[in-house]
C-alpha cells in the first residue's frame, strides 16, 4: 500500500487527482474508499477488483445517498465534476454521469458509513465492534467510544 497526498479543492477533485496519480504509476485498476467504513470486509475490495475486470466503474453505495467505494479502470475526470459532495444526491448523480459518459458500471451492496454520532452508535449497537475483520485498534477505539456514549446517555 502506498499513501498519496491529497490535492484538489473539493472531494471530487481530490478523488480525480488520486486516480490520475495511481493510473500514472501504471496500474490498470484502482479502488478508492474513505476511512469512514471501518467494518468493510476484505471480500468487498476483492469483489470490486474482480468486477473491474469487465467494468469501467464500480460503485459501493452508502445508505445516506453517497458511496463508500469507487473503482475505475482509467481516469474519468468528468465523473467528479458538478457533484454536490456530502449530499444524498452523490450516488444518483454519479450513476447518471456514468450512464451518459457511457461507462460500463457495476454496483456493490449498500453499506452504512460513519458520518454522525448516530452512525457510530449504530455500528456499536450492531455488535460489529467484535467483527473479526476489524483491527484490534479499531475494536479498542470503538469499545472506548461505546463506553463514553453509554456514560453520556446516563447523564
């Protein structure tokens, strides 16, 4: 894994630049995901890469109308322009752009991401904290946060 600096004025331009950089290194498939889906299993990444063998674009929709994962086989800068980021329109507008470009698109199952305290509480309540695919550190932080949330609700 290689870390790349983020460049760009908004989320769309940062994602577009990230794909440009990765494809500029010679990769033929790339996926990008945020850090707000800690319970995402490795099999989802494998499925995304597999789908990119015969699709131009793979999207993993999040329950809030955005997406938690995007995969491409080549740079598509137009896919990232004119999108009102951090709204419930992101996934639908991206799919519309993909259709108009046209890109052969695959869609992964929907997942929850973590944007609010309610999202964090849901993750904790669903007992995903003990899921084996979470790192020990992530499980530890979530247990700590669960304790703090529980003590906050008692006061």
